[in-house]
C-alpha cells in the first residue's frame, strides 16, 4: 500500500481585515507566492475548513485567477476564503496525486471533479 502524507505549507497568506495597500479580496501578500514555481494551493475559511484545492505550474498566476476570473469554481464564495496555503511541488505527477488525495482526505467543500467521497 502507498502511504501519502499531506505536505506542509511552504507559504501561508491570510486575509487582512482592513488592508491599506493594493489587495485582492483582502490578500495583500500575493507577492510571497512564487510566479515561476509549481505546486498545490488550498483555500480555507475562517473556521479553518478546507474550501478548495488546486494545482498549477505557475502558482501565483493561478491563485490570482481564482479571484479575478468569472469561471472559477469558487467565484460565488471568494469572500469565504480567509487563508491560502501553498506547497511548492515541481513534479506534475506528484501535484496530481497530492491534489486528489487532499480533496478526498480533507473533503474540500468546492472541489467537485476529483471528489470520490460524495
């Protein structure tokens, strides 16, 4: 049997209550997410419940797209997101495995494609 553990977040950014500078839905530290690295990202609500898990070849661009795009799965729930965890994972196969595992292990609320628990 294969043993998979959820990776520890390399970067965590949290929503600011009253941000003074340029922000995206209250997140002022998007610049901490590397633009040229691949990995997985996890959106959490204020109660630390997992809302959504995604993967990307270029993390910052993909995370920002969820807050700017009209076709994002979380478009109606963007205000719920209070924390973003990012794990840097370069291998695309590893990213796929981690994403599917986390969605099903932690029962991500808005992931529908990879959810085997519904």
